[in-house]
C-alpha cells in the first residue's frame, strides 16, 4: 500500500509534526516569558492577548504549553527509544536462544513487572537523584519488559517460518538473520506498542514530576502543568484543559502514525 | 414458568422495600443530597482530616507539630495552653511562681483522675516531668530544670538551676501515669478530654469521650476520628463527599472549591514561613548578600499570589500571635527595592549575581509556590536560583538535620514561651539549622531568658527580633493564613497560638 492511500499515517504525521514544530519553536521563542509572573493576570481567562489564559501565577499558559510540549516530547521519546531498543534486543536474544537464557531473561522481566511501575521509578530516581536524564533512564528501564515480551513472541512466531529456516540452512550468521529476516517482519508490532508506550511515558513523567522528582519548577512539562492545575479546576478550568488537549492531540497523532504503520505491507 | 416469575417479582419487591426502609430509618436531616457526613450528628462524632502521619503517640516524644495538635486532646500538663496564648491550670488547680523565678509550687486539682479512673498522684507528676526532661536533654529549656520536690500528697515544687520566668510554659508537658510506663505507645493514658480508642498507622486515630474529665460538661462530642489525608486536593474532595467534617491548612484558592455546607474560618497557622539561608555557606555568610536578597524578595506578592493577601507578612522569626513580645517594626525593616538589592550585591562583590539551589520539601504546596515566586524575584537582580523539590523525610534528614543546603523554604514553629522562637538561632543550639552565629544575639538571648522583670523581658525579646531582621539571618516571609473548613452543623471551633486542634469545645448545633 502506498503512503498516498494511507490517511491515518498522513494525518498522524501532520498532527504530530505540528506539535513537534510548536515544541521546537518553543525552545527558541515564546509569545511571553514562561516564568514572568503578574498578579493582575492571575487566572485570567483566555483572551486575544493570552489565547490559553493565565495560570495561578499569572503566567501565559500558551507559552508554557509550548515549552512543556518540548519537555514532554523529549522525555517520552527518549524513554521509549531507550526501552524499545534495549527491550527488543533482550527479547530477540531470549526468543532466539531459548533454554535457560530465555528463562533467566524472562523471569528478570517478571521481577521488574511485579513492582508497581511508579514505585520502581521512585526507587530509581531516589537512588540516581532527580533530573531530566535520570528520569529518562528510570522510566526507560520500566519500559524494557513490555518490549522484550513482544520481541520475544515475534521471534518465536517467525523462528519456525520457512524463510528463516532457509536462511539458517544457507548458513547466515545469527546477527544477519535477526536484522534481515526477523526485524523487517517484527517491527510493525513493536512500533505499534511503542505508540501505546509513548502514552504511558507521558503519564509516568507527569506522575514523577508531580512527586517532585521529575521536571523541577518553574520549568514546565505538560504533565506537570495538569497536576498543578488540578487544584484550580473550579476557578480556572482552562489551566488544565489546554495542556490536556495538547497531550490528547499528541497521543492521537502518535496513535494514528502507529495505525498507519501497521497498514504498510 | 409463570409461577417462577411471580416469585421473582415478589422477591425483588421485598428487597426493594427492605432497602428503602433501611435508608429511611432514623430521621437524618443532613442526608438530603448535601453530602455532609450522614451519621455524624446522630452518633455525635466528628472526622478531622490531618495532613501528616503521627510520628508518635507518646506525647513526650512527639516531634511533629501535626502530632502535637492531635495529642492536645488526649493529654494535659500541670497547666495547659488557652486560645489567647496564656496558660490555665489543668492537672494542678493552682500554682505560684517564686519571686526569684527559681521555683514553682503546684497544688494538684481535687479529685483529678486519669481517663482510666485512677487518681493522679504527686509521684506521677514527678515521674512525668523527669521523663520529659530526660527526653528533651541538654540544649533545651530543661537545662534549667533541677528537680521535682514532693511536699505532700497534693503539693509539688519544681526547682530550677537558673531563674527562668518562662519555665511555667514548659509545664504544659503531659502528665502520664507511672504505672503505664511500658505501654505509653500502645495504650496511651492521659488526663485530657478524650481518651485513646484505636490507632491504625497511616490511616486514623480514634479517640472517645473521657467520662472522667475534670471540666464539667466537656467534651461535647462522643467520638473524634483523626484521619490522615495524603494531600490537600484529596482533602477537598473528601470534604465535599462528606468523609471529613473538619480540615485545616487550606489556601484561599482551595477554600473556594469547598461546598457551601462548610463554614470557612480564618486564622493563622502560627508558623514563621520563609526562605531560610545557610549562614555558614558562601555567599550567604555575607550579610550584604542576605540583605540584598531580602530587598529583592517581594513578600507582599507572595502573600497576594499564594494566600490571597490573607497572610500576615513578617520580618523576623516570631509570629504576630505572640502579641506582647512581637516586634512589628521588623515588618518594615526591608521593602521591595530592586535598586537597593543590586547596589548591595555590587558592594558584596557579586555585581553579576550568583547561582544557588533552593531545597523545597514537597509536602505543603504553598512552599513550592513561594519558591517559584522567589526565583522569579531574584532573577530581576541577576541571581539565578534553582528549585530542588524533595520528599519531606529527605528534606528533614539532609537539610534540617545535616544542614546540607544553600537555602530552603520551610516553616518553623514555636510554643507559648517566647524563647522557643529564638532557640533555633542561638549559635550553640542543636537546632540551629541555619548556622546563624551572632555573639551579640546569644548574649541578649541569655539575658532575656533569665530576666525576671516582665517589661525588661519584653524589651529584650523585641531587640532579639530586630537583630535577626537587621542581620537578615533568613528571609522571613509570612505567618501563612490558615483557612479551616468546618461542617456548618458544628460550632465552637477555636484557634490556638500553638499547635492544637481543640475538639473538646466543638459541638453540634
């Protein structure tokens, strides 16, 4: 199927691209300062000057959404990339070799899965210290098991197929088989679960920021903004709504991309 | 088939009627869609939300202010605090402070008994005060304590090493039965208006009416549950759903979201909230830097932003609630003046500012908001401050105990005796977490404590406050407003200038 006939992929790329563009612009320029406080604008509703309204310190929410989208993008994408690459390698290894190595790897996965994920992230962060890089590392480790599981089952499914068997017969190396036979057939499942994982990463980052271990104030991330806005839902609903919409649109865009990817043959 | 259907129908009807009857049982005026706790009035009980887990049920070992405010209902000393910041006789019925302030004579109240019915003896009094003194240790007010002398079975004399007119305030420490020494934590017994019923760590403490309480008619309630609530947002939800009847420490913004079946009472939390500076660490060892920060920080803005202007802005380490000792002039020692701040920074050798970290405990949202506003104010004078949010226990261990921080946002409390507000600034004090060191302050502090002339004492304390302000020892910001949501069927809730939530005077209308 051609890209032209794949509306999910096109729309998904457009939506995600727009948010990404906004986030990148936000790194260099925002309509207002993201930290400038003004008591006269405390909880100012959306207007032409401040299209998303103002927060509890009178800061422009649109500017903070721009900055926050960047942070959220960075953390979620790096987390998923880390979890996906590591998880896939581990999963392929377990599935390909089988036997005791498989048992060891998968049981280690179960151990990580057995703990509530946020609790485990808390332990990592309190051990490593807070900060953006440590958050990415802590969350990334949490995402390894889900990818390892999928990669392993894909490996088990494909291992017995004829084209893989033929590759084994003509004496291809293990690495070559994995990269040229297995990966091209498995990446679709892995990428679609990456989209789901992206969503979870956004939420996990928000949770950690809320506990004071993620992004440190006054820096913004979408999750952190929503958590801060929770206390002011009655007085200033727009404070929660706009970062929330930004997350929804972002997740929708990524989900559409994943849907589109799965339709590529 | 038809038969079965009939049987089924009648069964359903029966169950429905049964449920309706059960719901309608007992006339309950508050049950009508309001969401107030439905059985509170009928069972004469109240649920109070508290923001912190209790650190101990032993009143002598309880360190958190949040614990003391709860235990206030179960324990009393020879004397107890009143809402006006004075003391009244409790376990003792009368007392006389010797003229030289070297001893205090107490006469036990006639017929005073513990909540289990056993009489309070002079031996119990001696045991309790010795025990409390032992726990407080050196470097506390009890370093002035000599002994408790038993005169007869109604009279004791507390002897002191140095003259100390404020020692009487320390005798609000709980009187416990000596016979219960081994079970203080598992089955606490006191003389307070309520007695211990049950305790589930991390969840709730239940206390019931002490039928043997000495104040006639009190308490009015039969049962009070102190329920631990994880955070204020949760508390607001639980208030609105009817799980809680009383919750304090709401901010103005949160109070607006509480339903109209609650009255919002306004008081102060009686803490000195501010940005405390590590005076031993550069550049805060330089008085000009500290003063520059004080000029740069807009305290009124913090009050307006975070507390809707309802806090009391202060300029020293004491609360306005300490009325006669409080030095209101210190509020005006510094004004928000960016130019002056820049000039002082240049004089101190930091014309381009510097970078430091503010450590903020994450258990009280206004601290974090205060930190954000301070960061923004300091940016105006070229100082870069970074916020490091940490969990409360980490903060307590690293910042408060180990003194490993540049600056920290927190709140410190004191008790009735005025010296309690200043002991943290004495250079040798074991709780001097800001490492403040001014020999002049230490000297004046000792004079203030030992002074037996009331007017002279007031004067000394006012001078102490002025020294802290002039030195900009820390950036004292405010005594935050304390908005308390109280179920509107209740009346009698009062504020104390110490950590206390007195439930003995609360009753249903």
